[in-house]
């Protein structure tokens, strides 16, 4: 692979320094046992919702959470629901792989694509490198980008993975992750699902190198927060075709990616602090059950929760039981009620 061209600007250098400090802080944080599972669940829901919504999935975060937390098979073979379930399965694959070999492989990328496009693509294309040219068009059918020729895809992927392996201990893992994301998206190895696969492969690389905060970092939420900017930076750096993309200066993309990584760490750090601060002094935190922790985790992300929102995230618990649970959290000093009777919401109590 030709060596990626980029400059470590002052902005990137400062972001990497802040990333190192914040990552060490999070690693050293006293994350309560019952909070850790909730944080991981929140990150999974955010990642699935964000990565699929970038490409037009209509389900909102609560609908995604209902699918992710359900053990029941899908009752409707709808594209959006299958897409969400598939991405959950891809994250499960990453969780299993994080304890294995430290190198990301071509087989990993193919398997992630197979999982992500299961039931969405024909078996001849599911988990298999494309055999046809790819042209990315805008709404007016103008060609914006021409991907690499199909017969060159496998070699391009293998060259990328060789560079990744050679870069170990030499180049900062966040920089390597940014280039994995960019190159896979630029190569466009598959008939469909390239964006989701590129993001999942990036997550896998970070997990294998202990840089995803044990699955609690929702990096895809940063991309989804401004889809227009996300695609704009990719398009700006890529140019018109893969030839120009390989020769491009990746600095703007790396600045975007490192800023996103730092932003995502700040979100995680804030959630850890909020959940821990939500536990009143003198209370035995281990008395909080999973449903109560799910409620606290939801509030830490969205600021408040209503009884109808609680029903959405805990669909197997009836309304009366949820009302009692929320009242108990208020009585114990974890939450307080705000708003009118019919529009009451619950927020975390400041200790």
C-alpha cells in the first residue's frame, strides 16, 4: 500500500494529548459495577442507532433500544428492524473478538459485512467482495465518486491491513483507526453496506487494541450528529475517484476523526460522572437493580425521562410497576420530579 499522506497538525497533536489524558482518566475511574453494564448498553444502542441512521434507517433511539434489549425474534421482516438487529450482531462479534488475536484480518471485514447485510443482500453478495464497478451518484444522478475496480478490491484491502500491522507501535492507534475507516469507505469493497462495515471494522480495530473503552465508546454518534459534515469531509478528501483518493492528503479527515474521538470520550466521561454522582452518599449502590440503572443511564443521556419513555425502554414492565419504581427512586433521593402532573418528568437529583 502506498503510505497514507497526512500531517500531524497542532490541532491533531493537541487532540491526541487530550485523548490520552481523558482515556487514562476514564480507565482509572471508579465505575460502579451496576453502572458499567448500563453504560455499555447505552453505547451499543447509540452506536447501532447512529451507524444505521446515517444511511437512512428511520427507527429512533428508543425503537432501536427495544430491539437490542429483546430476546424475542423479530415478528416482522422489515428492512429497518433487520438492519438494526444485524448491527447489534456485529457488535456482539466485536465483543467476542476483542479477547482474541490483536490483528484485524480480511476475514474479519468479510464476516462483519456478512453479519451486517444478513437477510438484506443476496447470498451471492453477502459477505463477499463485489464483482461489479461502483459509482456513487447524487440525487441528480451525477457521478460523485468512482470506487476501485472490482478485480483490485482484495489486493487493496490486503495492502491496507498490511500497513495497519506494520504501523503497530509506530503510529498512534487513533490515527490508524481513522485511516482504516477512510480507506475501507474509499475502496467500497461491497455491493452495499460499505459505510456500516467501515465503521464496524474501525470499532473492531479499536477494540482489539483496547482503545474503545471496553465497548463503551459510541464513536458513531459523532458522525450521526452532523451527517452532512461527515459525508462532506469524506467527499472532500476522496476526490472524484479511488486514484485521487489514494494520493490525497488525509489531514482534514484525520482532524475530523480525532476531534470526534475526543468528543466521544467527553460524552463517556460525563456519563460516568453523572451516574456515580446520582448515587446519594450513604446509599449502598449495589442495591440498585438493572431496571433502575437503565433508567439512570437513559436520563444521563437525554436529561430526563417520562413514564411513557420509561415504558419504551423497559417494555416488559407494566406502567404501574414503572410508576412505583420511579417513585422509589425519588423517595431514595436519586431522582426528583419536574413539570405539571400530566407532563411530569424525572431528572437526576444534584447532591
